[in-house]
C-alpha cells in the first residue's frame, strides 16, 4: 500500500491487486499495443483485413514505398500479426489469425461509440 494514499476499501484493493497481470505481462501487452500505434502498420493491417495481397498491391493500396512496406511487414511478421506464403515469384501476405481482425474491429467499434 502507498503510505501517502489512504486505503478506503481494503477488500476491493486486495481483490483488484490479485487480478492484475504480472509486470512482465503488462510490459508485453504494452509492447504489443505499440505495434498498433504506428499508422503505417495499422494501414497495412487494415488493408490485409480486407484482402490478402502481395507487396506491390499493398504498396499501391495504401500509397507507400516497397521499402517502407517491407520494413513494416517484417515487424508485423516478427510479432505474429501477419503471415505470408509464396505464390510463384510473389509473396502474398495476410493477417496471421482472426484475433488481429477482432482487435481492429473492437477498436473501430469503441471509437464509434458516442
């Protein structure tokens, strides 16, 4: 307990503390949401939510360079938010799983609330 802040409802405080994730988990969640905090990465995720596509089509869909797309896709791949497969000479990207769409859709719904 913080010595400079009085406890009003000790049971509530103790119950809440028991429900909080550990510090490592809190930092991991924070880092996860930082990935969504970059507008280019978020545009890529939203584009891939609509369609799976190759890098060239993705660049044209969201108006970014191939270099920028590749850099951001590497970050998204490393964090298991997108996956890819080879189709001939092309690499086709898609969202890694439905959880990514759920996160984006939940954020959209929250922002639409009045």
